[in-house]
C-alpha cells in the first residue's frame, strides 16, 4: 500500500486543512500557478500567431521566393520582362519542398476619381495564381476569375475602398504612363468584384490584384513575357535551404530572393517574439515555483508534529518528503486546471470575437492573432508541472532536519 499517497489524500480532504493557517498561502500558491499558466498560454499563442500572420501576409503578396530579371527594380515600378519558357515552370520538380510556382507582373498606375487619386501597383496574375491566402483576406464580394481572355475584374483592399469610396460592383479608371515621353497615358477601366483586408497596411495600400493580360498589353510584352515568378514552399523552416537551391538552379540572367531577404527589416524583428516568449516562460515558471515553495514550507511547518509522529513510528525522511510532494503536486494540478480553463477560454474568445485590437502601423495586423496547437499546450503543462515539482524537492529536505522529540513537542 502506498501510505504516503493515502495520507496525502486524507490531508487534502480534511476540512480543517481548508481552514488552517496555511489555507490563504496555499490559495495564493494555486493562484500564482494559474496566473503563470494563463500568461504563458497567451504569450505563446499570440506570439506564434503574430509571427505566422505577419509571415503569411508578406508571402501572400510575394510568394516565399521571387525570381525576376537582375535589372528589375520593383520599388521604382521598373520591371524587365522574363520568359515563361523556363525549365522550372510550370513545375519546379528539380528541387524538393516546392509546392507551387506562378507567373505574375506588376505595373504602376494611378487611380483617379472625381474627388481623389491614389498611386499604386496593379499586380497582374493569371489562371495559375494560388488564391489560398486571399481567401482568408476576403471580406466582401468574391475572388476574380482569370483565363486567357482579358478580364476587367480586380480585387482591391479595404484601405483603398475606404479612401476612394469604392464598393463591390463599382468601376474606376486607372492611368498608366507610357515609356515614350510626351505621349498620353493609357487608361484602363476596371470593375471591383472583391475587397480584401490583409491587415498589412504597407502592402494593402500598395497593390490591387488584376489580370496579367492587361500588364502584358500595357508593357507591349508578348504572352510569353512576365515580370517575375513567385515560388511557394511546403515547409517555411526549409526556406533558406530551398532559397539557396533555387538561386543555384536558375539561369545567370535571373535573380531569386526569399521573402526574408526582401523584407529583411520585418523578418529580423519577428524573432524578438520568440525571445520574449522564452523570457516570459522563464519568469512565470519561476514565480509560480517560488509561490509553491512558500506554500510547501508553510505546510511542513504546520505539520511539524505529524512529521515527528511519523518519524517516531518508523517513517523515513524520503517517505515523508514523498507525502508532501504528493500534496504539492495536487496544488500544482489545481493551479494548472484553473489556469488552462481561464487561459484557453480567453484565447478562444479572442479567436472568435477579436476583442483585442492592435495598431497595424506597428504590428502589421489589426487584431491580436491566436495560434492554438494542443501539442504546445500539453508540453507547456508538463514542463510547468515537472519543473515546479523539481524545485519543490529543495524545501522538502527540511524534513530531514526535524527531530522527532522536538517535533512532537512543537506548538
């Protein structure tokens, strides 16, 4: 019979235990564990969520890897055409880990209304375009449909719709300057079929999505000429390796850059979230463990006479330590239960109702994103439970210093 476990259950179930001197301290210890697990869950879920959201938004507009002409300068609107007739298109089979490749082209233009105007890029896409990211961004209307025929359907951002007063079904004119100086600009008419909101304001105000056939005609390109290829990978963690392989296997006239290289400032900032998560985990586990150590010390002092009687009856120091460790494990489990209940509840509410908003000019998202994975939830609970128990072994050694005679007389 495991009498240590039996005694621990009797102590926990005793009514006097719940109204003893140590009761408030025990409640504080349980609350500390609960608060620690709440903070850790929120830190991990929102930290990973924010990192993934920012990354996915950048990938949605650029792909994981962009292959273009060495002379192209997209920031200035100057794109030199490359041929679609490449060994790696339409399937990049020579490199493992690539899920999709698509041909796109950009053209800078100005949208003009009777009251305002806006300069931005028309991103031309075709039938090979992967809409999976924009499906999540779509807030109104539908995604455009592009075939080999010319289409006037475009997808615009909420930022642009609000600024220029557009709604789904509206039409507008976009002006494109010609390379020949002195010639009148080309005017194209487009119809808004959908409105998206990525929350990445820097990109939302930069692009509208349209038909690549228009960009080719405006640039006087052939159907075989495009601005660049966008490559998508299966596993983001393999991006650096795949990026190097793509660079080495493309012709010398082409350049390839990963999304991390293109937006180096943003992707250097993102790892700060991971660092912050580790710091928060360490602090919260330490705080929770310190409170549980205090609670265990109070329990030991309060049960000094019992310890003396158990020693007098032949119990070893190890057995008595085990009894109090069982007791402390129960308190930690209570804290974890309430912490998970409250923490996961808050995260699920945020995921559903988005009550916590963020400044998109700073965080690139409008609401705090939540990433929930039961793997990290279970691992976090196990880590907290085990580390707190290990730290509780230290104060439990005080039991070996308690002499039975003095303990029985202890008041």
